[in-house]
C-alpha cells in the first residue's frame, strides 16, 4: 500500500519554512542511516570539512557551514572521543587545534558520501539533471546572499 504523499502548495509555506522542513528531515534521515556508526547529522559537516581540508580548524568549519562554534566544538569532541578525528596544537597559534581524520574516520567518508548521495537522490526525485543543477546554483546564491546581508547588518 502506498503512503499518502503530503502535498505542499508553494503559497502555503514561505521559503524559510520550506528550507527548515528539508533541513529537519535531512537530519532525521542521517540520524537513522548512521545509528549503527556512532554518528549524528551534526557531525557530518565536521567530517566532510576535515576530509576536504586536513588540518582545518573548528573556526573554519563553523564559518564555512554557518554553525555556532559551540556546536562544532561538541561535535568535534564526540568525534575525537569515538576516535574518528584527532587534534594537534596549531604551531602558529597554541590556542587553536588542527583537525585530522584518523584511519577510522577516513574509512567513514565513503559511507557518509553514499548516505548524502542517497538523500540527494530521494529529495531530487522528479527533477531533471539540469533542474537539479539550477537548484544547486540558486540555493548557493541564496546561501551567499544570506551570509552577506547578515554580515552587513552587524
């Protein structure tokens, strides 16, 4: 039996609400997919950022993903406790630490990418490839605009 699909009319929910729905469901999906891996959705940005840029800092991750520093610190601590990442003092600034994946953390990256690809495939169902490309371009522009406009308000 097919589940009833929830129909959302574009005029019913404003853009922030739609983005919030997508984001919350993404976290629910990730948390279900990673329950056996000792991971949560909040740790994904850290692992992905460190895999792309070994030796990065918590500040870099917080700024890149627009996540508060406390949340990143808690995520990194949990990742370190679970032996997915390790920290070494930054020789240029002893108050900061450089973050690196452990072998155990490196082994998770293909699984994380697979989970994210599965999510993207699910939520982009019904979109043609060029529509998906356009969506990513539009969302990137919205993200950049939101960061720029908020910074101008400070």
